[in-house]
C-alpha cells in the first residue's frame, strides 16, 4: 500500500466517527435494505457504508473505478466498517448509560470554539475551508461529547498531586505564559467607512460605543469590540503586528486584513510570565485525566466488542 493510501486509511477514523453518528436507520431504510453488518441486532446498511466510502474517496481524489482505486477500496471499506461498528456500540452504550450529549452541552462547546476566532466571519471562513456546515459541525461535536460523557461514566481513573507535579516539572516550558494583549476592534467593509469612524474616535468619541454602532463583526460587536486576551499566533499577521505594537490605551490607524479594515485598541497588556504549578495544576489534571480515560475507554471498548453480537456480511468488504 502506498504512503498516501496509509494516510487516507488513518484519517478515515476521524471522518467516520464524526459523521456516522448523525445517520439514522430510517435513512438506511430509504436507501435500501442490503446489510453490511449488524451490531447487537442493529443494522448497518450497505448503502450507509457505500456513502461513507465514496465520500472519503471523493475527498482525497481517489477514483474507485481505476485499478489503484479498486485496490484501495477494500482496505478503506474494512476500516470504515470497523469504525461504524464501534460507533454503533458506543451509541448503544450511551443510550444505556444516559450519556447522550444534549443541545445545551453542544451549544456550550460551540461557543468555546467560536471564542478562538477573532470574529464570526473568520469562524465561518474556517468552516468553509474544511468543507463543513454549521449543522455538520454540531453533529460532530455531539458525537465527540457523547463519547466523552460515556468515557466518564464507564471509566474510573484518578490523577494524584504527585503525578501533576512530576508532569509540570517535565513540561514546565509549555505552560509559561507568553506576552498577551487585550484588544478591541471595529471591523469595517471599506476604507472610507474606516476613515469616517477613525475621525470620530479622534474627536473623542468612545471606542466601545462606535464598535457597537458600526462594527461588522457580530462576534465582538455587542461587547464593544472586545476580543479578550490574545497571544501571538492567534491572529492574522497584519492585525497581530498592529495590536502588539500598541501601548495600553492606544488606538491604531486603519489596518487592512483579508477580512476588511480594522481599527484596533489595546486596553491591557500582560508581559511574559513563568508558570507556577498552582496556576496550571487543574489544567494538567484535566490533561492527564483525559489521557487515562482514553486508555481505559479503549480497553473497555475492546471488551465490549468481544462480548457484542457482531455479524459482517462479506459483500460489504469486497
């Protein structure tokens, strides 16, 4: 198998787990009743499996009718079907343990993700670059959160203070805080608009009030343009250079980026600061808990698969 094929096979795992949770049995029935597998009596339809395999092939430019594509199809199909079986098992156990992620949990996770983007527009652009709709992202989040909920219910792991201290000692530099600025901005569509608003700022009008009135960034407009604290590498280059060059309380001139024209104000600065274990202990605890849970969950899932009644139908993987 080529290295490219191996890469595709590896990436299948994420794609399938993220997408198949939203596929119901009613969809399978509408597309046909040929079976690819059953999991504790629950059907995985061949049409579902074909849809996933074809989607992956299309995403990576594989022509499944070509000689090379035909060779890869069998391996891709086997990996996809394995992941669909695991996902069915996880969904069954999530229902049994009442671990399904509900809308409020999905909404909160989505809000956390959006906070990593300077604007709603950048968030939407990032979705587009990945070929995702908001509905698809919500489905992926629901799948991931359901799995996390189930992990917490079926695993029993702890992290000691000694483990935290040892990990911090070995990874101290990863937790040192880089220089940060707290920035606000007003995003405008044209340079003429930016000049108009800049003139009003120079006459002494309040930045936050003008942001609420004129900014085209829905993600920060209602907060007076406030983006919170940001570090280097979190913003597009032109914006970052302007923001970090400003002193506390200073406002920039017009800054052009791919998103439009910005007026930037820095309201607070934080110098670099070495981390202390007291400050990052909870973060490390959560990281170590996550790793331990993942290991324990995979062991639990392996046992679950061994006990499950799984039937595969040969035509699905030919």
